């Protein structure tokens, strides 16, 4: 998912609290020129829209700094949330151009109804809901689809068995478990009934 947002360079000497009171959220851009960073401000409503559509380390954002004519592809690296108000009060962006493959967090999208759940009464057990991957910024997928349709009770999928988009490499051990189908759970009442039946059978 690509998003485009506009922002401005933060005036020197400005106070973060004063900026927030005026409806602006402080931010920083890193990676656009070595270790140099740019202090920015973004309209609070723009930040709200951004956080509804994008997520940290996943969404490629076309950032435009209107007052210095800079524009480039970035990743949202950090969102600091006010502990009491639960509203964003600082953002950090990283410019990805010229840095080669980048590391991002990609959500897993489980598709299909597992045979072991639908027909055998088992339970789908997901170990990961997202994975850290390396890929070129322009190839960042919105999600990695995991088809669980053919999984029976006792079956599982490991990382090396996933179907990954071209150019995407998972940064985890290939043998790590992603999802499995667990056997049906036997309730305590069922266990008690079984024991009672067994005892009565032996007594007779």
C-alpha cells in the first residue's frame, strides 16, 4: 500500500507542546542524506488518516516536504503515543531510496477453511500473525497469504513452506512453525463421563 502525505519543516525554536496545541504533530525524517535528519510538522488530521490506512514498518509512504521541495519514498518507523490521551505525539520516518533492501513487518493473511477444523473438529493454531522480511521498498507486499485449506488435524506449515512474493525473504529460521491444526479438545465433562462408563463397565 502506498500513501502520499504532505508536511513542513519544523520552525527552529518551536516547542512540541505548542505545536500540538495548534493541531500539528512533530516528526523526524531520517536516512535521506546519511545520518542527517529533518525536523518536521504534520497536520494532526493528516496523521489520523495516515494511521488508519498505514502501519509501522509496513506501509510505503510518499512524503512531500512542501517548503523545501523534498519528496521521496519513506517508511513509518515509529509512532509515539501519549500514555494518558492515547493520541500520537511524535512520528519518525525513514527515507528508503538508495538504501537497497529494507526490513519491514508484513502481516500474515490466513485463507481457506482447514479440513482439520471444518471436518475433523480441530482448532487452527497460529504461531505468527506477522513476519519480519527483507525486500526492495517498491516490492513491499500488503500481506503474505497462507493457504490452510488442506491442513488436517496434526498437519502444520513451516516458514520454508510459505509461498512468498517475488523478491521477499523472511528473516527467520526456515523450520519455524507458522500454523498447525490441533486435535479436538475434550471437555472435562466428557472425561468424567468416560471414566464413569469405564468404572460401571468394570463393576458389571
